[in-house]
C-alpha cells in the first residue's frame, strides 16, 4: 500500500472517530435537556499532524477536545417549592457524600433540596425523647453544606471549606419567651365626656404568660385626665400596678403634652417579682368622638414561647425558621463555591462536579458577600442550558461529516483494490 493511501485511511478513520465523539456529546446533551442544572458538553475540533515515517510527507487529520459549559446560565423555572433554589450567576452549591465531611466535596448547580430525618441527642420537650431533626440533601443523596447560625441567629462566613457543616435544623426547637418591656397605644380618648374610658393592653410577663394591663382614663379639669391601672394575675387575682405619674394632659389640638414624650414608667407588682414596663402614649390623642376610647393599634415587644412551624430560604441563602409565636430566627446559610475556570470541573453522576487542578483556586462565600452579582432565586430551579435547536443543527452536520468520512474510507478501499488488481 502506498504511503498516500495509508494517510487517507488514517485520516478517514480519525474523522469518523471524531465525528462519533461529537455525536456522543450531542446525544448526551439531548438526553439531559430536562435535567435540572445540567451543563451542555461541547466538542472542539483541532487539526492533528501525522507522519507515516520520519522521512515521508506529513498529512493533517483531526482530533477532538471535549469541554463543559458550566459558566453558561440555564433558564430559571418557577416551582413554588420552598426548598428549591436557583443560582442566577456564577457559583455552585457545596455538597458532600458524607454528613461528617470526610467524603469528597462535590459541587452542583441543581438546587432541588430535600429533607432527610435524623434523631438528635437533644430533648427540647423535656419528655425523655430525643428531638427529631432534618438534614438537607440533594436528589442523589449528597448532604448540602453551609454555615450554622449561633443561638442568636448570627452566621459567620469564612472562605474556608473546612468551616462548613451540613445544613440541618431541629424540628422540635423552641423559641423561648421574652417579657414585654414596652407597650405602645395608638388611639383617641373622646373629648366632651366625663365617662371613664378604658383600654386593655396585652403584655407577656416574666414567666412567659400572656397578660393584660388595664388602663383607665377619667376626664378632669381642662385637658387633663386621671389615670388608673391594674392587671390580672395568672390565678385571676388582681395585681396592683404603680406608675410614674397619675395624670396625662393634652393641648388644644388634642396632642399629648404631659408626660413629656408621652412615656410613662409602669411597674406590675407580681408576687414573684416586679415587672417594669414603659407605656408609650405618644400616639394617643384627645378629640371629639363617640364617647369611648378608640383603639387604632397596640404594639408590645414581648412574645410567648413558640415551636418551629416552618422553614424556608430567603434570597441570601439564609435558612429561616418560622415559629408558632410569630417570630423568626436564622438557622443556617447556604455556602457557594466559585472556581477560576469552572468549565474545567470534572462532571460526575447526579448533576455533580468535582474539583480539578485545571479549574483553579476554590473560593467559598455566601450569596451577597464574596459571590459578586450572583443572586439566589427561591422557589425556582435552573434548567439545563442545552439549546435543542442548536443541538439538532449540529446533529445534521455531524451525521453528514461522518458519512463523508466513511465515503472517503470506502473510496480509498476501492483505490487500494484497483492497485492490487494491477499486479494480476
């Protein structure tokens, strides 16, 4: 066989192999068009210089290099599910196959998270039974990692993967009560009547009980009103109340002028200890009305004990616990990873990527901090970044290129047989 024909065979075969590899990537992309967070794999063709012998002529064949389009954003689709989150911008979620972090850290754009029940070594109810907790995992079972909030809900973020822990919350956690320190009354005492007008103001006592402070207003001379107060204890007994002054006064326009700022110091004399309060009457007016005190709003800063009702993410990746007393608390925060060249990450099963040396340095941060303009969309998932129209166009071109290389191979074979028959 001549060296020229040998070169044709090699080039044609290499062409068929290259187009076959391209077709394999196209097939993978099309198959994963609905896979959440999937990043399309492309094929780059490059010339390949071959030599039959050191002294012979050279010829160019073709070779392929695969690349993953990790940095190409996929469309965001709403799901309405509180544990579905999508990254709009660079970055990946951090996961590990093991809850203790000793496994290989893997990274994903798939923000479909699910809860896995675990038993904790705490007893929030005090009934001798361990609390039940929930660990967040990905669809393939990897544990989702981030930073755990302290007892005050504060989260410290570090650019250090060793500081991350699995995202977890205690289903039986409680939000301890807080005694009221300030009560604010917004309303109007009706001018032109001498009837006693009363308001029942709710507050939380030091023991965490819901109580009521009864405040009475009796018209006096001019724009001055006499105050009286009392409270009812948990045992339904009357609890005496003392306060810093016994009257309040208004100006001719109905605005309170005494006490200064509308603030009264109040002490509820409970048997187990006094509870000081500040009564804010700065938004109380005296205008002609229907003869009774009109209450527009009451605010107080205490709250009862609450139990965890619900959990959800906010747009910073903070996992927030909502409690039965209406209070909320930060529980944990998602961590995100960024690489210098994320397209060089190694793709693994389950929508995961692993770090490679070619991907460059790893940076860990939270949304809104080190991650630049990256946004977190709650209740949505990032779809595959595969463009079907583009893939089908490439499919047609690749099929023709493969067929053409096969035609070249067949023609070279026919030429070889013709040369062989010349010897007969």
